[in-house]
């Protein structure tokens, strides 16, 4: 096995991290509770996670400062870059913590080590910035060099979370329903405002009978994959059973996070007692039809 893979597997299995995890959870609890702040940090307004976008700022600043250090170019510019990167790391960390709340136990362990490495890097860059003000350039460069190494290690673990564990990705990205009208479920199987699971060609949907029409979404929650058919209908939305994201049943739009990616929605119609569905060809599957799936196509 690849040694790096062994390393991440060991962290995932390290139950001794759980006590610290639960302390962090209780300290950062406001970022984990449903609120507009949490939705802002997890990216409902953006359409995907905010964290990967923000990490570019501190990393870019710190890497730029390192290049200036190595080249012997402007010391004041390097100091400003270190300061800017350190300040930018604060909101970046907040978005990471908000994403971290809804991960599995193994993922929380990796996320915790990722955060500790970044915290250590922030401390080192802060010390480097102070050292630069007190004209101790060699120590300052050494501190920021070690800090950059910490950021690299943290980045590896962040990449593991995103690309190996699927944290922060759209869980429906590789799914695609029918492009032609296709029978999904008999209307008689549905009860008003009760989410019902239906399977078509191996893909699961949730059908919801509203007062005068049926709405159909993909069943797998875009956030972390929960079955929305186990959720409940609240107002115009279906609420996810795992983390309480709310998706508009008509177009899959995210009305409450932590989900940030809309739920794929389908056109639907009633024909001979069957609900038929198809993708919205006018805008494509990911364009989520603006009208709900109404009685006839
Ligand atoms: S799985 Fe997290 S909100 Fe649905």
C-alpha cells in the first residue's frame, strides 16, 4: 500500500482524536447550527462549497512570500504577503469548520488533523511576520518555510477528504435520468406531501404528490447522499433526513443548507395513471426546470 494512503488510513482509524473532535465541535457549535451564517459559509449562495475557493488566498500569499524570500527580493512585500495570508486564513478556516460538521467520524478525524496542521502554519506565519518586523530575517524565513511545509501536509489531507472521501462534492454529479418520457411510478402509490422512492434504470428518484401535480427529484441528497425519500415535506420543500437541508420540490433549489448544490429536478406528467419523467432538455439536467413537473407534458 502507498505509504501516504497508509498514513491517511491510520488517521481515519485514530479514535484517540475523537475527544478533541468533540471539544472542537462544542466550541465551534454556532458554525454547525442551521443559520444564515452557516449557509453562507457552506456555500448555498455560491452553488458549491466556499472553502476550496478561499484556500487559494492564504496559500497564494504565503507561497508568494516564500518566492520573495528565496529570490532575496523585496522584504517589505514578503512581510505584507505573510500578513495578508494570515488574515485570509481566518475566514478560510471558518468555511472549513462549517463543512467539517457534517462529515463522518473517520472524515472528522482527518479534518481535525488537517485543521491542526493549518493552525500550526498560521502560528508559524504569525511568528514569521513578527520576526520580520523585528529585523530577524533568517528566523523569519525559517518560520515561514516550516509553515509552508505544514500547509502542504494539510493540503494533502484536504485533497484526501475532497477527492477520496467526496466531502464537499455533489453526490449526484455522475447520475443522469431519462431524456425521453419514461414511466416512473403509478400515481396510486403516492399520497399527498409524502416523499416516495422510485427506481428507474438503477437511479433512485423521490416523487412527491402535491395538491395538483407531482414533483420529482433525484433521491440522493447532493450534500452527503441521504435518501430524500426518508425526509419530510415542509412548506414547498423536502427536508433531508440527515442534516436538514431543504430543497424546493419544484426545481430542486436549495432553500436551507448545509447543502450548496441544487437537487436535480425532472419534468413529470401523468399518463394513464403513471407518473412519467424526463430531463429538462431546454436547460439540461443540471439547469433545474423553473416550473415543477406538472400534470401533463
Ligand atoms: S445529506 Fe446532508 S443535508 Fe442531505
